[in-house]
C-alpha cells in the first residue's frame, strides 16, 4: 500500500482559485505524496488539451494519476437518465485511460427510497455496470464503488453489485469514515476491503497524539494488511483545520501504521 491524496482534500484551495488542478501534483510532491486522485467536480473541461495539461503536470512533478472520481446516479427511477449516465460513465472511462488512471470511482446514487435502494436500486446498478464492462476491458480501467450513501450505504448491497458483475473489473473503494454508526464500521469495512481497488483514508479532527478522533486508523490499516490489499490509500481530509496541515497530519497518521 502507498499513500495518495485526492483533490477533495484541498477543495477550499481549488474553489477559491488559490490552487488549480495543474498545481495539485507539485503540492503533493512537496509532501512526498505521488499517487493522485482527481474529483470530476473540479475539472474546467474534458477537452483533450486540458486533459493533456493535467497529465503533463502530474508527470512533471514525478506523480501518477491513480483514480478519477465521479458523481452520478445509476439507480434513478428515470430510465432515460440511467441510460444517459451509462454513456457519461463510458466517456469518463476513456478519459481516465487517457490520464493514465487505472481506476475510476463512480457514485452509484439512489432511488430516493432507502428500502428500494437495497432491492431495485441494486438491480439497476448491476445492469448499468454490466453495460460498462466492455468499456472497462477496452480501456483497461477498473470501476470502484465507495460506501457513499444510497445504494452504497451498506456493505452487503455493494457486494451484491460486485458479485453480480465481474469482480476482476468492478470492485470497492472503502471509505474509512463513511460507515456509521461506529459500532458497525469495522465490521462493514471488513466486508468490502477484500474487494478494494482503491481506498479513501478519510480524516476529520485529530487528538493530541495525531489520531483521528472518530475511529482507529491503526485498526483499519490492520484490516487492510490482513486482506493483503495493495490498493492506494488516498487521503480524503474533511476536517476544519487548514487543508495542507490536515493532509500532512493524515499522511503521518497513515505512515505510522503502514
């Protein structure tokens, strides 16, 4: 496992204009972080010149792009919206391949009803991902599902989707902070980590020892090691302190247990 970082960790810098995507690689290289994750919400466009500039900025900093993270909804009640989402995701797979990213994280969305998310929502996502499998194989890019609410709120529906498609190409992006309440978090993470192709090491606030105040990073990394995962641990800092300091503290916390 190696440590990476995602653009959402520095969202305030990006939204304010203090940083843009072309600055992101050098920012991370200065912190000794070389695996990068880009959130689609921060892209100015998807034209080839802009994507080439992003890719070149990563290469110039000695970094590599590990993951393209995208919003979306494959569980909508609107059949036309679902079909359009599949086509958009096909484009994102091509763009991820162009950037050199071996993994995408697609948000799978919700039906708008938690009970239906676990049944018809799961079936719709399986259908959508199976439609994307030829593009995955053609582009040599894997799809991951993050535990992110809606259909992906719990581990079991995520695993139904993975096993209802092709686990060689469809896997998980376990987020260390998203399963709640804390009493079930480690059990739920233990289910999805074995299928991971990417990981989100989410942090918020830190105690006087540099530990996350919500959960045990040591315990989760121990789970990862027990599963033999070699996925990138991508920092996703969402705390209140300065975001550069939050990334540094998360980096140091992960490194303590790797």
